[in-house]
C-alpha cells in the first residue's frame, strides 16, 4: 500500500473511532458497557483500539457497534 493510501486509511479509522467514542460517551456508556451490549463476544481492548484508530474494524463489527449504541451504521461512519 502506498504511503498516501495508508495515511487516508488511518485518517478514516481515526474519524470513525472518534465518532464511536463520542456517541458512546453521549449515551453515558463505558467501553465495558458497550462491549456488554454488543451481539456476541467482544473484548473491551478491541473497542479501545477501534476508538483510537489503531485497527481497521470489519463492516460487521461496525454494524454490531452501531446496534449496541442504538444508532444507524451511517451515523458512526460520517467522515466530515
């Protein structure tokens, strides 16, 4: 992957992570609370990595997070 594409990927990951963190905090949930509300087993360290933009979550993981936060998937994927 070119350096420019990597920068774009990291930028997108960070923005989505920020959106998730902001939404979670607005709802008064901790990372542990969010992990507990998600469908299936999910570790809080993964939520931390996603919120900080250190990992590239799958679409299904983002869907599970949006369901647990009770918001639309598009709401957490807004990049502007």
